[in-house]
């Protein structure tokens, strides 16, 4: 099971990103350990300043905006 | 082209008269909305291809460790070309503080970033004229430089929330951008979609307000009001609680200038709307205390007023 974290302190884009990843995972039949990280100190600890950011298996793969669908698919495959 | 579209929709299709207020307002709305969205798509796409849009992480790397005047200049210029969402201002603030960037420089960035952005500037140049665009940029850079420098005099460090100093930031290895033409195209398309999604409502509201102004405000309204000294501070104070993205302000300014509102008053109003906003202030409250926020707002109100008076005197 892949561990995916969405970094963001509750802004709308962060919410959109979270839902998008959930949706793509459902469609591809992948089960994820999807988690929201909302604590600002925890977000900064990943070195991310522009939210939303996405962390897959402990590695930052995206920051600063809602990722596009293709990108999300590539993380989950 | 967009005028023709406006003519077609409003006068032919809806049968409104070009003389009536409603006809004029609607014509402005249709022509301007079409024009602005077409321009936006083109501008953002080209900027995306050139990768001219920077991320705050990269700005931080550029600015840290520079001597203060250089740090401030770099922060302002980079702030102008960094599309910046107010929801990022808290992590951005903490990231700058953690990198040892002086608070005054951070404030300069926070002023420059929402006020000036390259998309709004190109839009301003194509709708109103490059002279005004240039004036707006020059005035904006000056306000950002001076505003941050003045804030610094008040030792704002004492108003930063304690937890901010304790945060340690990790070094993220962000993925290398794909610089092939295909990668750039994909990136540019994402940027277009992302930025339009964020600003479309400000554009529609801005054009709507501009259209009402255009159709229903009499032509010598601004003259009747007169160029009294307090028209500038009044415009700044009226703009403060209003918020719109810098892009959405452009059609409002366009309509104001057509109706004969003085240049300085229009510029001051634009800056106030784009930069001073209550939601933005409340977000910043998470990292700085009330006195710093009040100072920030106060410095900006004074600066915008001076800019407005200055330009009204010159023209």
C-alpha cells in the first residue's frame, strides 16, 4: 500500500488535490494510505512553501498547485 | 475583433440600442470579457513555455544570504514574477524567516507579489496602454521597496509569533522540471488552467463593475466630483476592504479612466484593491501579531495615497 500525503493547511486547492488523488485511486482500484498534513511545521519540514504539496513514500513529488490527472496517475502506478 | 463580437451579440442579437445605458454596459461586458480571457490564455501560455513563473522555493534560494539592498531588490523583482496565492503566504513567511531573510525584505515581497504580476501588466498594457502599465509597475516597485524598508524601522521581529522561530525547514529535492518542448507545453497548459481557475471570477466581477461604471455613470461625473485633495485617500480607503486579484482590477481601471477619473486616483485605487485585503490580513495573523498587521496596513495606505497624489500632481 502506497503512502501518500497531501500537504496543505486547509485551503481550497489542497482540498481539491486530496479529492483528486482519492478519485484517481478509486478509479484505478489502488488502495492508498492517503493522509492530509495540515500542521504548518510538518509541512515546512518537507521543505515545501507553496501548498498544496504531495508526498509519495516520503518523497516530495509536487508543490504549488493542483497537480494534473496524468501526474497523479503516474504516482499511483 | 472583440468590438465586433460585442456589436453582434448586444446590438444585433439582443437588439439593444448603442445609445442606451444598458446597451453600452452590456457591450463593454461582452467585448471586454472576451478580450481579457483571450489575452489571458495567450499570455499565461507564453509565460509557461518560457518558464517565467517562479516558485517561492526558488525565490527563497535566490534571496537568502544576499546583502540587504540586493536581497530586497531581488525579492521585489522575483515577487513581481511569482504568481502567488494568498493561501501560501503563511508557509512563505515562515520559509523566509527560517532562511534568515530579514523581515523587512519579506514584507517587501508580500507587497510586491500580489500587486504586480506580469500577466496583469501585459493586460494593462494591451487594454489601456503601455505608459500606464509602466507607471503602475514603477510605482508598485517603489512602494514595495519603501514599504518594507519602513516596516523594518519598527523592529517588527517583536511581533512575530513565537512558534515561527522554532520551525525548521527541510530541504526538499523538488523534481527536476522536464525542459523538452513537450514538457514545457504540458506545463504551460497546466498553468493556463490553474491560473484561469483561480482568477476567472475576479475577471468577471471586475468587468461587471467596469461595465456598470461604463454604462451608467455620466461622463463628467468625475469632473463634478472635482479633483479635491481627499479623493485619493478616499479611493484608497474604499479599495481596502474590496478585494480582487490584480488581473480583475484592470477592467475597472479602464472604465474609470474613460470616465475621466484622475490617473493618480485610479492607480491608488487599483493598488489598494489588489494589495490590501481583509482575508489576506487574517491569514497573516497566524504568523504576526496585530500591531504588525496594523503597521503593514497603515504603511500601505500612506504609500498608495502618496503615489496617487504624486501622479495627480504630475498630470
